[in-house]
């Protein structure tokens, strides 16, 4: 199961990935600031946004899901 966390560098969002990854979930963190990408990767996230336009990256992850 893929999980997307909006505000991926927030206080609560930073605590979730290790818990979810331990349960075999794939976590994607949505960020605006590219400086936060390394922190998210260290937490076990796949990063969406940062140095790439968010809308196309998010659309690629979500696909046809509504």
C-alpha cells in the first residue's frame, strides 16, 4: 500500500514513516522545500515535490485514484 503524506516535513509527518515502513507500507512525503528532501529520505520516505513541480509528480503517484 502506498501512503502519501501532505506536509511531509511537519512534526507529525516526520514520526509516521518509520512506523508505516515497519508495517511494509511505502510512504511518500509531499514537500515544497527541496532542502527537506534528505530528511524525508532518512525517515524512509520517497519524496514528492521539492525540486520538481508538485502537481505532475503527485498525479503520477495517484494516477486514477480518487
